[in-house]
């Protein structure tokens, strides 16, 4: 079955601390069980699918100890992007949260110094996963994440937010 690669935006990248300063998040829910609505169609995820997604993720990232890369605005995937446009914005990992109310979380998010500065200054606001789905919209893989400002997932939170 062919895999369609789509780019989605999701999740709040930063939230205010006690003094109101924006602090990059270190974890967020990427997909919940059930239908996840996006501007590019509905992405369906259940626990059985998620286990296969996690198996694929673990195989792909075994040599990097489970680390997924974060780039800027999906530029590392564009063949005509300049080298400096392909620089890392950070690293993260995926975690399966089983059971009722579960899903797939992005955890251990570690933005680079430049990305942290952009997040804290509210210059970039969303994470965008690159995912693979089948023709029915069932999630098959999570390839990478990017920082971006144009959310495609419905109800996507901000990466940085003020009170």
C-alpha cells in the first residue's frame, strides 16, 4: 500500500512561565486515539496502528538512540534549499502513551540555541510533523518535525503563548 507523505502543524512550542516569559515546551501530544482533523484530511490513529508506527520509528532511529531531527520550515526536505537553510532546529523523541486517553507524544524536545531564542521571542509558534499515511488516512510513520508558523492541524496550539 503506498505511503503518502504529508506535512502537518501541531502543538504549542512554548508556554509562559511564572514571570510570563515564554519557555519552549519539552513535551506535547502529537496524535490522540481516533480521528485527528487537519487541513490535509483526517489522520486516524488507534493503539494498534501506533504500535506499528513506534516499531518503524525505533528501527529508523536505532543508530541515533531514538532521536528525531527538528528542522526549520521543512527546508531540509526541499532539494533547492541552501545548506544554511537545512541547519538543525533541535532534536526530540516519540513516546507511545497506551490506554484510554492515550496517543503518541513528542518528548525530550531539545531546541538549538537559535531555535530556543526564536521560540522565546514568539518568532516561531508551531511544530509541524512530516508523516506518512495510507490512502484511508491511517497513520503509518512519523518522519521528522519542523518549526513553522502555519498550522495545518485543527486546534493546533501555539509553540509560545502569553497570558
